């Protein structure tokens, strides 16, 4: 029993729409969020340094992972903040707690990324 062409086309259409929504979300994130722009500038600088120093593949893997980790953390933090603001329109201790924890996740990711950057780049800088 094979997959018919109509079912396959419908599945492909749904998947392509999903990717479209995801790319739109990424675009909205970078357009609307100041921290997203800051992280993007930092990522571009780090990637530039990587090309300048001629990083090895394993070092690139660490750098790309660190950049991705920070951006994903910031995207989730943004989503949590927007949703929390929508649920609690006024100051609420529970809302503050949720937003502080989400921001803490970004801070942990940024610290981990900075440590990775130090481990990767310090040997090149002091050569």
C-alpha cells in the first residue's frame, strides 16, 4: 500500500507552511527585540573572529552551538515574556517570577557561550 500523490502533496504543503511560520517568527524576533539585535551583532563578531583565526571544525562546532544556544534561549525568553504580559496585564508577583526565571535561562546560556568563547579564542589571541 503506497502513499497517494494527493496525501503526499498535502503533507508537503503543511510542512512548507510550518517552515514559513518559523522563518516569520525568526524575522519578527530580530526586527522587534533589542536583545536579539545585540546577540546577532555579537554572533557576527564572533564568526568574524573565527574566520580571522582560522578555527578548526571542532572549534566551529562549539562556537555555532554556543551562538545557537543563546539565540534559542532568547527566543524562548521573549515568547515567555510576551505570553506572561498577555495573561497578566498588570504587575503580578507570579508574572515577575516567571519572567525572571526565563531571563535567568538566557543569562546561563550567555555565560556558557562566553566560557566557550574564552576556551576557543584565548589560545589564538595569545599566540
